[in-house]
């Protein structure tokens, strides 16, 4: 990282969109053991002692082999509540040690645990979005629940994955720093999709609800992380990122906490605002109060501090953040980082002839390494010239319908710009057995390109 010896890393994250994977810090092993112990308690309470024993003997990455996917969300939510107080203490220690934060700063009270099963396992769950909402006590919706579920093709809730987004689209504050704690099972096929060239870019088109990246916005090949247990990925909260469709045979256990050296402020255009923040100077009082009173839960994080929790004394402990701009602190320039690439999705419009063939003229030539979107009738096709020749496959991702022509690619695969699935140009197969794209025969002649829509 540039200027690492002269500028604290947290400033680089906020002002320059820097990120890094911290693989070693003083309490890493202690944290891993703590999360394992707490996870086993939760698994035993939710799925039974037999399941807990199986996980204890085989490790956290084997949770999906002993626990029904119907229990996955309950386990992760209970785990988040169980570890919240300790995780805020670990977050403080890590921020001091690895990020260079010395004075008082703010911590998001929302501690998130993720226990992600392989997609082929998770999709067998019977839990709907409404079931999930009911378990969390959500009885009213700003957006019709069928709209949110429809975006995910009405998959069971445990099989949902986050599309690319900036956290301020979901009500998190500007100028935040994400700490993404990879406890176990973080591989290139089970973790995040990450786009470090897109940070705080207000021009990115957003799907109306849920607020993810628009489905035809062109992106480069995502960065995938293959992290050892306990690694912490540190990045600007408004870096474009999402969840990869989980195609590895492991359970991925990860945590998320957020900090902010500035007083939190929010995107005025969004109806969500994560209001509950803790000043680090109040952590000792927070820890003491939590011994005798229920803490505000994830659903309550969007409420006023005075209305959150069940008897929890919020006075002087929780910062009830407003949307007012408080300026900067610690010499940090707030909300200044704006990074983007200027990628353009080239679109070729054509017709389908009586032989079910799409004919592209000489002016539609596709250069080596280039990928285009071909639209003909009701067909959308991703066409690329690789080192092995021209390749064509259906452009609509079978997962939730992102446009593959807008995804990054190399000579072997095209990667969905929604959730990172890589589809083989030659076969159409992806890393996930449940998803494949139709491939088409392509002929390249002196008169142009022909895409044959009949079976290859």
C-alpha cells in the first residue's frame, strides 16, 4: 500500500479505497477458538447434541453435513447475539493494532455472523423469506416481500446471496470501514465477490429493491479471496462487493463488524439507516450493562436508540446517529473516495433468419479478448473471441438473471457480474452443478459471424 509508513491505514481505506487481508494479529487464535466454542453451543441448542458432536469432531467447515439447512439462519443469528459483546472488544483491539486508530471512534452495534452452506445444500431448505422474517419478529415491510423474494427467484432464504452493493445503499454510514472476519471455510468459491476499482461511485445504477447493482452494468472479473482461518479483510464499506454463489463443499463461517472514525452519516435517498453506534470510550460501560440487560438485536439496529433493546440502558452508551453531517475528525477527509472504471458493454443488434441463425456483418467484428452482447429477437447471447476461437453462450445467468455479457472474463470463463459464478466458454458449465448456460456453435467467415441457435 502507498504511504503505509506515513499515513495510518484507516485513512487510506476511507480516503483512497485501500484494502488488505490481515493474516496475522495478536488475538487471532484466541478469536477462532472462541467462535468455535460459541458455535458448538448454538448448534447443540438448535440442532441437537449429536450435530454439535459431529461438528466438533469434523470442524466448522462440516456444519452442513450435520445440520439441516432449515436451521442455518437460526444458528447464525443466535451466534451473532451470543458473540456481540466480545466481538466489539475484539474489533476495538484489532482496530488499534492493525489499522492505526488511536483515539475514540465509533463502532456499529450490528455484529453479523454468516454461516453459509454450499448452494446445492442450502436450496433444499423449506424456509421462505416470510418464514425468515417471522423468526426475526418482522411484521411490516417497506417493500412488498414478494418483490424482494422475486429478485432471488423465490429460492429458499438460506440459499440467497448478496448481489454487488455498497453498504450505504443498505443504510450503513458513509466513511465506514468493514472488518470481514473469515473464521473458517473461506475459499474463492465460497466467499465474497470484490471490486476494488469501484468505491463510492454515485453513478453506479442500482436495482430498485433489493438495492443491488443493476443487472446489466459491466464489471471486470471479481477479486476472490482464499483466506486462511482467522484472516480479516479490511475495506471501505462503499467498495462494491457481494456474495459468491457458494460452490465449495465447505461451510463458510464469517463475521462482519464496522467502524467509523467519523460520526456516522447516511445516504439521504435510502429508507434504511443503521442508527445504533457505540463510542469506543463507552465499551467498558457497555460490557457491564450487557451482563444484566438484553442487547438491541439486528432488527432493532434501524430504530431509535431510545426504543431499542429490552430494558437495556442506552443513555451515554449508544450513539443514536442522525443524518446530519458532522464534518470530520482525526484529520480524515470524509466521503471523498470515488473510484470507478469506464467499462462499456458493446451491444450488437441482429435478426434471426429462417434457419435459426444469427448473422453478424463484417462491421460487427469481435477482436481477440473482446466480449459483446448480441441481441436478436428474444435471445441475448454473450459472444467472445478467445485464444481458442469464437465462443457464444446464453447471456442470462440461470441463477437470478444477471447478464453474463456484462461480467468479466478470460479465455476459459465468463464470470457473472451478479454473484461471481464462472461459466466455461466451451461447455457452459459452472462451478455449481445446478447452473449451466446454453452454448452455441459459432462460424467465422469472410462474410461475417454466424451464431447457430439450434443445439450445439
